[in-house]
C-alpha cells in the first residue's frame, strides 16, 4: 500500500456547539458568499501544508486535493487568486489538485477552458469530483484539461453487490482508460469494495478503509510509520 496524497476537508470546531459539520455550514456559506473567503483560506492552508511536507522524503510526494466551489471558480479573478496563493506560500503547483464538479463546467465553456488551461500551464491539475452524479456531458471530458475522475462513492460502495453500480464503475473505467485519465474511487470502506476495484484497472482508492478525516498533525503521527516503511520497502 502506497499513500499518494490527501484531500483537504474543512471542519468548524465551535466553542459551544462542538464540531459543526460542513453539511451544515457550507450551504450557508455558499448562499452568503462567505464560501469565497473560506475557499481562499482552505487553499492557503493546503498549500502551506504542502510546503511543510516539501523536504520530507515520503510526504514531499503526496498530492493535496482542494475542493473548489462554483462561486470561487466563477470569480473573474479565480486564476489570479490561485496564482497568488501559490506564490505567497511557495507550494509546488504540481502537487495541487483542484476538485471541480460536473455542474460547474456547463456555464460558459469557453471561459472554463481558458481558466483551466491557464492553471494547467502553471502545473496545477484538475479532478472531476463526484463523477457520475451530475449532468454528465461526456463531451467536456475531451475539451477540458482534466487529469483525473473521482468515481462517486455511491457507485463504489454498492458496486460489489449491485450489478448496475458495478456496470457504471466499469463504464467510467473504460471511458477514463480511453481518454488516459487517472481514476480515484471514492468512499472505499470495506476490503470487499477494494477487492472489486483491484480486479479491474489501476485505480487509486480513497476512503475510510485507509483513513478517516483527521487533523494534519495526528494524521502524520499515525501514518508516518506506515508510509516510511512503504518507501523503504
Ligand atoms: Ca472532493
Ligand atoms: Ca467527492
């Protein structure tokens, strides 16, 4: 088992209410526009973490995935924001994965192509998140500089038992294979799901089977032994 990277997830430890779930505060932040400030902060934290890992023999190879909201992505200065955070933190753009969802890509395809192209030229790579749950138009897979598809967990989790979910996973793997896109299977929680995927193409696994969301420092304490052993092997 080789650890390839992490995804940045935001949590709100509230002094009175305890841990507030992102399911509660993200929709509100999106409505009010605060998501743009939160998004920028998350990107800064994530890039800062990449820099903190940059000199480590194992962790310097890890990628950092950051979820981008529609409001952030559609800002006229989105590219400049990302460029500024990279410059200010000194993070390696090749280690950064920006996760977009299908629904964000439909409005103004020309603008989307240009923004993604500019960032890609800087080294930033793009993942298509929750793939298969949106209004899929496979045409944009060809037009846009997408590096990776993340198969939504709803397909991954039922795939071993539900033939239609299994078939959808196979169809996504076939499309990705033809277009030479990397694939991440999300929400892998059981060995059975991992085995199902391992019998197919080379897929990166993400999910509770490998690690639950946790603060960066405890993650490092728990994983360093495992990943250092992997690198030595
Ligand atoms: Ca994501
Ligand atoms: Ca996802």
